[in-house]
C-alpha cells in the first residue's frame, strides 16, 4: 500500500491514538474449526496407540493359543501312553482291597468254611452270624463256596477293568473333541483376535474418516478465515469507497434527487389513478358478490318451499287417516250397550293410542311449519340486508376513492419531504477528504498486519496437526490469502480514487459495487451541463437506485 510522504507524520499520529484503543482479535473465525482439527489429530494418535496395543495383544494371543494347543495334544498323548499302566494300577488297588479289607477277608474265610450267600455280594459284613446280624448265608461244600468266591473276585476285577477302560475312552474322546473344536472352530483366542481385528479395523476406518474430516475441515478453516477476513475488511472497503464516492460525486446528489422528485410526481399521479380504480374494482366485486348471494337465496327460497310441501303432505294425509280411525272408534264407543266389557276396554285403548298418534303428527306438522317459517324469514332478512349493503356500497364508492387518494397523497408527501430533507442535509461538502482517506487506510493496514501474526500462529498449528495426523490438508496459504484480500482492496481504493472520471476500475469486483452504491447515495449537486451529461449517460434505473440509497 502506497502512503503519501506529505501526510505520513499526521497519519502516524492518528494511527498511534487509534491502535491503542482497537484490539486485534486473538483468534480467527476459523479458530474453533482449527481446534476441532487438533482434537481429531489427537484422536488419530490415540487410535494408533490403541491399534499398536491390540496388535501386541494379538501376537501374544497367537503364542498363547499355540501353547494351549500343545498342552491339549500332550494331554491326549499322556492318556494314550498311560492307559495300560493306569489299568494295572487300578487292578492292583482292587486286588489289594480284596486281600486286605475286612469284608473280603470275611468273605474268603466264609468260603473256606463252606458258606455261600443266598444273593452273592449283598452282605456288607462278608460272613454269616455272628459276623453279620442278618443270616444271608447257607452251608455248601467248600469247593462250591470257593468257586463262588473266585467268581466274585473276577467279577470285581472285571468291573474295575471295564470302568477304567470306559473312563479312559470317554476322557480321550472328550479331549480329542475338545482339541478338534479348538483347532477348527472359533475358540476364545480366535474370538478375542476377531474382536481385536474388528476393533483395529474400526479404529483404522475411524482414522481414515478422521483424516478425511481433517482434510475437509482444513478447507473449511481456510474458507472461514478468508470469509472472515472478507467480512472484516468489507466495512473498511465500504467506508473507503464512500469517501472516494463523496470525493468524486459531490455535486451529483441534488440534481439526481430533483429528477427523482419529477418522477415522483408522475408516480403519484399513476398511484392515485390505480388507487381509485382499485377501490372501484373492490366495491363492484363486493356488490356482485352480494347480487350472486341474493340470486342464490331466491333459488333457496323456492327449494325450501318445495321441500316444505313435500314433507308436509304425507303428514297431513297421515293425520287425516288417523282422524278417521279415531272417529270410527268414538262412534263404536257411543253404543256401549252393544259391546262386551273386553271390547269396550280394547276400543278405549285404541282411542287413546289414536289420540296420541294424532297429537304426535300435529307436533311434527307444527315443528315443520316453525322451521320453515324461520328459515324463510332468515333468507328474506339476508336478502334485504344484501340489498341494503349494495345500496350503501354504491353510494359510498366516491367517498372511498377520495379517501384512497388522500392516503396516496400523504404517502407521497412523506417521500417528497424525505427527498427535499436529504438534499438540504447534504449541501455541505466533504472537508479534508483526502487526509481522511489516508488515515483510514493506514489504520486498517496496521490492524491487518497485526491480525496476520495471529493467522501465522494458527497456520503453524494447522501444519503440526495435519502432519501428525498424516492428513492431506489445504489452508497452509490461509494467512497470505487473507492479507491479499486487504492488499487488493487498498490497491483498488487508490486506483479508483485516482481515476477521477466518475467511473470504476476493472478487476475490483468487490469494491466496484460498494463504490457504485456510494455513488448512488452520496451526491449533493451538479451544474446544468453535468445534469445533462448525467441524463444522457444514466438510465432511469440508475436514478431510482440513487434515490433508494437516499431513502
């Protein structure tokens, strides 16, 4: 940005006082997004640590699983190899029991004494009284008793042999099945590793998503900061463009406002005509609506009369029939001496029933007539009301048109006053405009330089977060892009100020609309030649835009 040497001292003095009161923000509009990026980067690091830990657990699990497999295989081999020795040990223990236990000693002595059990093996004492209090025994030859004893011994040994064989077969089969399931089905180690694998994949997917989020957020951060800089510098640009417009178009406002006043008269005349026509159309529409309603009510009266007669005739016919029957019954009751008691009672009951039915029909006819008269009266009242409304509407149209015209005039009087007041309020020209432009540009430039330091510190944080996360990020040029926003604006301000031909500078896409808006709102007057030139080069829309900005 170029600063004129002749005003440098004054500008620095103004800047010193301004900068001491205006604080530069400690963070950018994208600070929250940057914090979110850093948080996601920390989450990625935490996830990577957890993945490493899960991989370590998986390696340990593989070793533990192999150890478990080896132990199970060894158990099977041990059972297979020790089967014969275990059977021999079990038989030896049983033989020792037979040899040394008191029951078997008693059995052996009883056999040698020629005793045999009635039910071999049932006596828990092992011999006849007095060895056992119950006599389970009877005498046989010693050889027969000895054969029975030897048979029992062999039976006990066979039981041991069968039990050991069965237990070994069952145990071996169970362990082989367990080994097969462990090898070929999902065991605890596999389940844990599958779960860890799922966790690892989830963490990796989460990290991939986090990196994508960081990449996306880095662009969001850049957009926020750049947009924030544009928003921050927009009031600066608007302020400077207004000052430049004031400098360039000081004399244009009054004459263009006069053009607007001329247009306002034409617009007022048309608005009055439109307002009067609108009142006429609205009132005629109300009158026509009332006419249509009256026609419909007349049709409804005809329909109501027809419906009334259609419902009344059956009731009258019914009442006549009931009355005739009632007369007949009364006639029969007149000759009571010709009737039995039962007939008289029956006729009296018929008389009461017919009288009640006639009363019911009369009530229905009365209700029908009441409803008919009420509805007919309501329709006729509404017809009279609509006729009265139409008469009032017709006679009041002129008055309402006059009222509408007065409202339009009051509205345009207000706008006329606003325009004249605006012209009067802006007669005084700008003073020290050039110095004020320099002052503002220096103030904004200093502010932007200090703000650039804030952006640079955030840029370093962004780089560190993206690199630690392994994410591809944009936004490293956020600071330079943001400062360029202001640099371009300050260049446009100087370029457009130096044009001095009531035009715009190409390439200043943001500043040009601001300049044009200020041009349309900051003019106080032109000479007759300037007015003619403006009328030749400016469209009616341009005049309206100028007046809109004044209003």
